[in-house]
C-alpha cells in the first residue's frame, strides 16, 4: 500500500511538472530559417535595385529559392502583407536550368552549393541579389552569404559582386556585415 | 557519413519545437533585433525527420546539458524507446524493443560511425565507452533493424554517438565537479583554428566514482576510476573535400564484486577485485560533396582494447575500411552504395569458469550495400535496400529492406517498412565453456556448464513497422511507431544428460549447449511527444510498450526461464519519461525529468525524478547543480545472470562549474 501511495505521489509530481512547464518567462529563441527569412525581408529594405532589374514598372518583386527549400512556409509567412519597393512579392522555387533572369533575389541553400558555378555563370553582372549559406560563397558566387557565429546568424557581403550587379547596399547593412573586398 | 545522410533526425522536431518567434514577429523586427536572436539550428542533418521511413530520434548536446547528464548511458535514458538500467557503479544494461540486458546482443552501437560492440559476446562494455560527455555532439538512434545499411548486429536498433567537431569559435572550456557518489570529475577542452582551412580539438576528462550502495553496505567494492583523452584534426576545402583524424584513448579501473561457482557448499564463493581496461581508437575520414550533389565518404578506423575482468582477459585489435557514395540521382531514383571490410583479431585468456576455444582468433567481414530511393509521386517515396555480408563463420548473409513513406502535407508523414536483419554468432557462442552455477542433488554438487557450438548459426528477424509523425498544434508534435518483430533462431540453452564426473570429490555435470532453437515474436508501440507551450518552456515525453511470445523447436531441451540472458522477460514492458524544461529569465534553466521503469520479472517497477538547474553568467562561467533520483534513496534497476553481483542506484546530488575562455 505504501508503495502504491509513493508511486502515485511521483505521478502527481510528474503531472505538476507538466503543468508548471506551461508557465512562461521572457527570452527569445528562433529557428534558423525563420530568422533568415527575417533577414531577407530586411535586405529588401536596405538594398536598391536598378530599374532595369524589373521587366516593367508594375512587375512583381520576385524571390527564388534554388532547389530543395529549407524555409518551408516561413518565407511566405514573413513576406505576407509586405510590398517591396512598392511592388507585390512573388516567392518561387526554382530548379536547376530554370531561367533566373527575372528574379531580384535568389537564395541558394547549402545543400545546393554544388550548383554554385552554374548559378554564378547565369547571374554574373545581373542585378540579382544572390544569397547563400556556404563557405566561400561570397568569393565568386553571391553578394551575401550567411554564416553562424555560435548561435547567432551573421552575414558577409561581397562589394565587388554587388558593384558588378549594379546593386546599391545601404551602409546600415554594411555596418553589421563582414565585408569581402 | 552515410548515417548522417540517410537517417532522419528528431533534431528537426526539437528545433521546430524550440521555435518561439514566428515569422510574423520576425517581419516586424529591426535589423539589430534580428542580429541578437539566438537560433536553433535544424540544418545539421541534411534531411528533415519528416522524410525518413524509420523510427529515429536525435538527442543533442544541448539536451544533454539541460538534463545535467554526466554519463553516456544516462543520456540514453532520455531517448524514447531506449531502456537503460544501471546494475553497478560502472555497468549498465541498454536495449530496445524488449531486449534489455547486460549481455544485450542485437544492438549496433557506434561512435562516429565506428562500431564499438565486442564480437566476444556481441555486446557493449559500457564502462569503457562513457566518453567525456562534453565531447558528444549528438546521439542518433534508430529503433528497429538497420541491417540494409549497417552491418550485422543492427537487429533491434542502432545507436550512433557523434562527437563534436573542432569549433574554434566556441573556445576552450574547463569543467570541474563532484557529487555525493563522485569524489571528483573534470574535463578540459582546447580547440582552435590552424590557418584558414583546418581546426583542432583536444579534450581530456576523468572521474573518480565511489561504490554504489547495496542492502548491506553504503559503498560496494564497485568503485570506478577512469580518464579519457581525445584529439581531433579536421581540414579541407569544398574543392578537396573535408578530412578528419580522430584519436580517442580511454583507461579505466573498475571494481566488480562477483560470485563464482565452486563445487563445495555453499557452492559459490565471493570474489572481486579491481580491473584495468585500456581502449584506443583511431579514425581517419574523408568526405566530399561533388558538383552534381552526390557525396563520397571514405573511412578507415582501427581500435585496440585490452580488457581485464575477473573471469577473462580480452585483447582485441580491429581494423575496418568503408567507402560509401550517396545522393546519386538518376531521374526520380536516388542511389546510395557502399563497400566495407573489417578484420578483428583477439586473444581471450580465460579462467576456471570461462574458457574460450580457440583462445586466439581472427575474423573478417566483407560487405556491400545498395539502396535506391525512388520518388513514385510528389509526396511518396519507396526505399529499397540490400546489404550482403560475408563472415568467416556463417558465410554470406543477406539483409534486405523495403520502406515506403508518404508526406501528404508538411505537417504529417506516414511510413511503413518490412526488413530482415541478421545477428551473426559471437565468439562465445561458437566456442566457449562457461560454468553457469552449481546446485545440489542427492548430496552431490551439480555443475551446470555452458558450451559454445561451432554449429551455432545466425539469428534473424523480420520486422514489420509503421509510423506516423504529425503536428498536433503549431507548437506540439507526435511521433508514433508500431512494430511486429519475428525473430527466428535466437539463442537457446540445450540441456544435456547429467554425467557423473568421477573426480576425487565426484560431482554431476549438466552440459548446456548453445543452439538456435528459440523463436520470439515481439510487438509494441513507441510514442514520442514534443511541445513548446511557450517561448521559454518545453515538454518532451517518450513511452514504449512491448510484449513477447516465445516458441521453442519441438526437439529443444531449453530449460531456461523467459527472464534469463538476453530474453524479453528481463526487460520492462512499459517504460517512459516526461521531461519539462523552462528558462527562468535570461540566465537560469530548470529541468525536471520524471522516469518510469516498468517491472521485469526479477525487477520491481520504479518511478523516479531528476532535477537540474543551471545558471549561466555572461558567456564565461556556468554553474550546474542537480539531483538524480530525488525521491528514491536507493533502488535496484536490474540484475545480471552471470557472476556479477549487482548494487543499487543511489540518490545523487551533484554540482559542477564550467569556465569558458
């Protein structure tokens, strides 16, 4: 009987822990791709595209994710209700070989880094903000590259590639980035 | 490593579970706010958990830290579907799906992809494997057969312990602590970069564990001292691929109180002593991602073990080479294939009660696997795999599997599989003499003596599994698996006719021969639940239930019970845990774990609570205190059949300091 009572007591304690755990305190953690989606939205505010980047004055602002998409629904959720440069936003998944020229942002997930040289060939000198998350990405492929500093997301910006693409990057963004000359 | 590419990983669920700021909040944040967000990385595993057709789980180093766990087997307690029982200060039983025993022999356990079980009894000596807990990056577990990809012995499941890569950003670390049963423990980790493309990590750790209590004494003679050193160098670029060399050396000295059979009344004698173990492992690997997305992995490893204990002294040297290629895409087919070879040489010097025949042996294995993942529709995949393995004792063994997975929407996945896996005979099963025990009959001693048999064959399982993973609410997830395992030719103990041995003091000898005359069917349910009720709290629960049915061949003379050896009667039918964690403000983390271990035939059920509190000051110093088995002064967790005298697991209060620089 005593054992039953003790065992029951422990279940009660377990249940109490369960209940207590629903109480909340402050602090903020986030998944990597929710944060990266947030950064992409900021990039649209701190980068200026030349007018030739758009096929017409009322064309949508197009974001492409290359190959398998690590964002899930998060890009759509983040950009929902936002216009970029006064334009509606279209988010597309693009495959290898697809036409990339009408994109304003192309995101290249780490798993797709093997296609880097193909992508560089197609986007070189065009006003496309190519964003990656792989080592050495900024050396020859894209303008912006995410990396992790412990548990914080950081990014590097390639000035030469931005210039080649005619993209103007605000000092506010340059101030928090690692600059690759 | 293929395992990384092919198993899927609960880390994603956890990471999703930890997502506290939604996309909406993110959209309204300033750049500065975004820069200060702490992210939970889900991308370590190349595939999300939603896309694997097997029962998988990953425990991360963050989980291990939160729980305050200080030994590897204690970490395994936090994985749904894994049952762990500690039988003395240095010995554990670890198993899955109803086979939990000191001599559990159907589990494949690996460190960084290199298997660590000993072919002596196809099990793991956990005392030598409790690596520095700080060196563990994550523990990946697959329940159920993995024979189609991994080698023989991946029958009930696979545990792969992945150690940390050098991380120059993370800096160095010194840890020191003690507990009511550990006189002192410590670790030091130094890591850094060597130029632009290389990094190193050096670590040493050690502990001085006191003996555990029994009904008779506060500290049995099972105290345990050990240390470990490891060094790792990683280098490479995307062009050359990444190279790594990893050395680990461990040494421990453990006490093993035992009872050995004798032919004089009371027919056993107390024995014991402290025994030294040495273990060295060297792993070299090369990984490359090719331009077309395919991967190449090459690994060479060797280890040397020198393990003494009361009844034998095992020296073993193993060398293994593997080459694997993955993600070879052809239309909607995606292939992986690999080739491996292993040779293991040993000398096992016996004693009066354990003798090996032959004393020295060398066994080699050659294997080949191929797997095709075929996307038959946008949301449906079929995964067909086959592993062929040749060993010196039973020749060619085949291990096929067929898996199906459907992900109709992002939040839900269904999968099912049929697979066959093989357990090859151990050294002890093929040739050994073991004195099991002595009883009395008509005034004469009766010695029960086990004999290995060169005719011993492989055991097989055909496993049928089905699973479901689903988002229940935006902040809670469920993972459920049912299985039916059909084991054939498991180890039976065939009792022979008693013989009178006309010694000076005559006695009866009952020979018992290992054979494959037992079939077991097990079925069960495994459930894992994750929830993130708020930004700073989390809840995790795991539960497993199983049942077993036995059947012996008509000519079997097995006289053993359902609860001896590695038989399911030795395992709890029901076990589970409930783990809650919360962040109290910015610096404090509090975790409470309630664990329940259902009864096995000799083991009464118990429930217990562990509590851990850690405080992190800025980035340098952290303080952790906690209690294990807070409400249980001491309790038994399991028993062994052979020689070893078990002790009880005590309530333990612990504390440690971590300094990072």
